[in-house]
C-alpha cells in the first residue's frame, strides 16, 4: 500500500500503521506524488483512493490505475465540479469508478475489525472531556487552523501527541488563539442553522442539502435523519434555541415516518 499526501506527520502515521511506501506531495506535482508514485507501480495500481476532492488530484489518480484498476472517489468535490474522463480509456483498460457518500452500511464491519484487533487503535483516543468543555479544549493541528485532531486530557499526565511521541500534557502546545472558543461557538451556530433547512415539516424527517444549503426533497434515509437528530440533540444540551423542536421532529421521523 502506498500513501501520498502533503502533510509529513500524517505520512509518518501512515508508515507507522503499516503503509509500504509514503510519498510527500508538493504543489508542483501534476498528479498525486508526481513521477515518484508512478515509479512505485510501473504497471499501475489495482486500486487508487482519492480523499481530497481535488479535480487535479482525481485526474492524476485515474492516470495511476493499471489495467482492470478501480478509482475510488471518497473526497467531496464541489457540487458543480466536473471531471473529464476518457470513455475509451475506461473501455480499453477495463477501469471501474466507484463513489462513497456515507459509511451508513459499514458500522458492523468496522466493529468486527476493531474487536478482532486487525485495526490498531493506539493514539485514536487521546483526550476525554465533557461536551461543554469542547470549545475551550479545541486546538488546531500543528501548522494549520483545523480543529480536527486527536484529543488528550491536559492533567499533567503523560500523553501521546499527533506523531505518537510521548510528551507532558501540562506543557502548552499549539495553544488556541485568544477568542478561539468564541469562534467555535459561532461555527457551531452556523452549522446548526445550515442543517435546520433540511427539515421536511410536511412529510417528516430530514432531506439532503446542497453545499449552498438548499433542501433536496426525495426519499428519506434513516441514517440521515438519525444523524441530524443527534446533532440537534447536542444543540439542546448546549442550550441552542430552536434545536429542541428540530430534535423532536427528527425523533418522530425515526420512530414513525422513515422506513
């Protein structure tokens, strides 16, 4: 397995978790990892997975496939984006293109893998705290403004950082900037307001949304309504106005309206 990316410490983690090769991408690469990745598989890869949603990267992924290969589109591209694929190339090389929108039907398999020990979980859970503490505990990934990172309990005990190295939890590291909790609260409010538009008050449950927040009426999915209901329930716990009605609407949909 080969992993290509632009963040060195993520590549370090991939190598630690068993990747055979890791390749650092640069902005100048015309395709994932440039010629370095192609050299690792002269006849092409059996499966290439894109987790970026970048059209440039997707186009490069298709070029990395071998005969009979599969391109798996996992990253989310803009709604209006389009990708040029040669039908003749798909025909001649017998390629397969697949997509994945949700992990709604893989929880049982994920649990089985966790229980069997085939998936290593060290370092996945590094912080534990109550939900009201979320804003105060959020810190960005090293060198980024993203708050998506493993968590640690800052109580002075030893912990593992994002690279798996031991460090003291009591020592400040990548501290959030002043006002960061306020930013988190503002983002949460915006997200809840955005998702509220998905409520179908006539037929029950929640519909899908476009990236601009427009509701897309259609068949309801239990996993989507359950996910929205969970989110608005958290909003109730945090005292967000309007969330109680939306959470109750979702519960009615889960119990009665959604097959």
